[in-house]
DNA sequence: TTGAAAGCGCTAACAA
DNA sequence: TTGTTAGCGCTTTCAA
C-alpha cells in the first residue's frame, strides 16, 4: 500500500507533526531531524495526500472549467490560455464538457461543487442557464467566471471580447480600401452574429450605403458544411448584386466566400475583397490567406484564469473586455480594374 | 459557511449515519426519516464533500489526463473521446498540459499522484520519458494508459493507431487508380513519419518503383507554415520529376501539395492525385476536399478511457490498435489525359 | 525544536 | 431501522 505520513514518522522515529513540518517547510526543524525524515520519505516513496490536506485545511487547489464542446477550435484555444495561466499557480484544472446543453452544463457545475473546487470558469455559458437563478445561487457559494457571455449577473467576473469594435474595425478596413458596397454574411442562433449585424446596419446606414438585400444568412454557421453552404448561397446571390467586398461573421464563411469568388472567376482581392472573423488557424491555411479579425482567444482564457485567481484571493469580481483587432493577410485590398 | 453532514443531522434530528445512508441510498431508511433528511438537505443547500468521502473510502473518482499541447487539433479530438467515455462513468477528468516537454510531463503525472487520481492517461508520451524508469515506477503505483506511444512497458495499457496499415492502404488506394510514380512527403522528428516512410520504401521496392529522390522532407511538419513550405518545396521539386500522385504524411502537407499543383497549372485529381493523413477537420475545408486517412482520434480517446476503467476495475492491462482507414474525397482518382 | 492530540467531513462496522 | 464511534491522512494548536 501507499505510504502515509504515519509510515514516514515511524520509519524516521519522529512524530507525524514533525514529518508534516518537514514536508511543508513552514516551521523550524532541526537539520538532523529533517535529514532523517527526508531519507524515510525517499525510501518509502511517500507522496503526501492532497485530499487529506485539503480536507484538513478547508482549502482546495483545483478549478473547474466547463466548455460547451471540443470540436470547435475556439474552445481549445481558450482552454490553452486558461491552462497556461493556471500552471503558474498551484491550482489544477478539472475539465468538463457541457455538450452545448443547458441541463448538462448545470450538472457539470454541480459536480464541481461536490468536488470542492475553488471556483468555476464557464466558457460560453448557455444563454438559458446564464440568466437563471442557478448561477445566482452558485455565485453566492463560490467564485465564478464567465467567458464570452452576453448577460451579466452580480458576483460573477466576466471576460468578453469586443465584437462591436471588431465589426467596426472590419468595415473600416474595407472602407479604407475604397469599398462601399459590402455584403454581410452571417449565420443563425448566435448572439455574436446579432452583434455584428447591428453594427453593420448602423454603419452602412450612416453612410447611406445600406441595402437590406446585402445581408446574407447561411444557416448553421459553425459546421464543416458551412464553408460549402456559404459558397453555393453566395454564387447564387452574387449574380444580381455587384459588391466589391464581403464581410463574413467567421472564417468558415469567409473561406466559402473566397471559394465562391474563385469559382465565379473573380480574383481575390483584385476584383473583390473578403474579410473573416476569429483568426482561427484555418485562416492561414487557405490560399490566398484570409484577412480576418483576431479575437485573441488565448488571452481570453488567460484573463479568465487571472480573474478567477483574483476572485479567490481578494474576493473581488472584475469585468474585462478584450479588443478585437484586424489581421491583414491576402484577401483584402484596393480594387484593380 | 457550507453545510456539512453534521448540520443536516442536527437540522433533521437524526444521526450523521442516517444522513449518510439517505445521501448514498445504500442502506434501508424509513420513508418518513428519509423525507425529514431530504428536507433538511434542501433547506441547508447541503452538498456532500467528495474529498472527505474519498479520504474515508480510500477511493478516488478522478482520472488525470496529460496532453503534450493544445494547439494541435489531434489532441483536442482525443480529449473529446476521453471526456465522452468518462462522462458515462462517475469519474471526472483532471487535465494538464506537458508543453511538449519531458520534465514537465513527469511533473504533471506526479502532481496527479498527489491529487490521488485513480489513474493517469498520457497522450503521446514524450519518447524520452516513455522509456525511463519513471513510468515503470509509476505503473507499479497506479493504472496507466498510453495513447500513441511506440515503446511498450509492462503494467501499462496502450492504445495506438495502425499507421503501418494506414500507409499501406493509402498507397494501395493510389495503385488502384493506376498510379505508379508516387511522391512521398514527410517531415522531421516524429516516429509517425518514420513508420510511414518505412512502409513506403518497402512497398515501392517490391513493385520495383522506388526512387530515392521521390522522398521529400519539408522540415517541421506540424506548424501552420508547413502548408506553405510544402508548397514551395514541391513546386521546386516537381519541375524535374513527373509523379502522378503524392502521398503526404499529414493533411497540412497535403494541402500544401494541392496548392503547389494548382499554382503549377496541374488539375487535382485529373492530372495528379494527392492523399493526406489524419482526416483533420481541415481536410474538408479545402477545395477540392482532401482524400485522406482517418486515424479515428475520437475512438483513440474513447478506447483510452475504456482501458483505464478496465484497469481500475479489473486490474488488467490491454493493448489496442485501431485501424486507419481511407476517406475518399476529391483529390484522388484516375488520370485524365 | 518536538510531540500529543483534536478535528476537517465522511463512511461503515457494530450495537441496539 | 437507527445511532455510536473509529478512523481515512493530514495540519495545527498547545504544551513540553
């Protein structure tokens, strides 16, 4: 069986208290005693039991993270950022996947509470659950951080990305290249499309360049088929219209847009410019490489971890909004007649 | 403060043992008593403390998973599989990232032991560490499962994917379409390239169709730049050679190969066929869509979780090798003159 | 500088 | 069917 602190104490002929002091190094121990204990530890391959320690000290050194799914590169990157920041602390990461399901999300959080985590980070919380009583109660119990949630609740820290600003930056980038007739491509069922559409409408109206028919909806926006769907829909649409640029709500759609242009014999960016959103790895794989908006997902994760640590240590919540920035690559530019 | 079992016992006027029995439902409790206790639990918002329970029962209900990094879609998919299988059990998942570093990998495993996990799954263990004494000692302490490791140690369960068979299947797929002169594109520093190269050499030699100059090395094979590097190297190479097909060790390289062909005015697959490896999401985003070999990474993860559970429950190790299968899409076919 | 002992929240024998 | 109690492995107060 695994060696316990008692075994070590016996082996080295001291009390368990002394062993504990050696292990934690928080109280003075005579050099000679320390050596004896350390030898015994090595000999018995003793590893302290964190569960017991935490039960005793009423602390916990794990943080729960709930993600809605793994198939999306977005979450992998946020997770990466969280892990990176947490690594420098003494906390470790308990992971659960909510499968895009509100009930399952609650379940995950409850399980974390049972496991006595120090706090829970929820990435893209389900909008149904996010407004519910459930999270209000949970926030009263333990530190809670939301990543990318539109709705705000008391006692919860938020880290979001400035999609309004990002949409504006994307359009200004296109204006800068002299584009006026700009198609807007979005999908269904996501707050993030709503936000961008609103900005698009406002800005285009301001310029007197708004045409309702320039707004294209390609349906489900985060699947593999999105690329192809977007391509076909645009090939259809663009027959009648003569946009000089296309603003897409994510890189999948942008990729479909580029493909559509190429199939129709329009050069990108000489004939038509395309800008995407998210700066997923994808955007660099294509030829030409996508100009897009970076949401800095790694930073989103790092910030979430930082806010969590802050809540645990100082018991204060904080909200952070990260800027979205243009990454210019090869799909935007001036028109060449 | 959080309510404990003692609080619930007091509130409902029974002993802690009875509360425990109600919570666990493992011993008979009179209906009326049970109701009293349940009410108290609800009233106090009591959540049992798993740490205490596990300390007492000498059990643990978490499994540690170490991945080398997150930036690779591969690991995200394996993780997805592990999580999916574990979800149906009562175990939860402790995650750590080794950052492609052998020392850091050991550290992660040690930390898991301290946290008293039931077992550890290591995805793509570092080859240095994999052969070391470290894992031998660790395997003696607790269940260990390796995903995608070339070297085998006693007391450890393995789940690997049959890359030999996959490479053979890829070549046979090309032979089937009548290709004889086939370029082999690989990268540096990975067992998986070695394995495929060996198969390629063997099979091409057997057919008397082996030309040493057909083996191309594009350097670092798992970065974003791999796509572009591959493209330039191949555009250079293919001037002199006249292959009718290209077998690439991963989808990044295959994407680069397709781009190279297109730039050189060769139609894919009418003039030249390209086959990739991995079946990453990427392979479906391109136009034309990549024919590739599926490693079934989700299954790899699910199997790893299954073997872990088996080791925990029955204390037996098992090795599994998953078949790699051809996924035919749009980049392979007969030559059209 | 060290040891004895209480107790963290829980389960499970044992007794009633 | 229920209660009493020992003890899981550890930390920490208190006393020596």
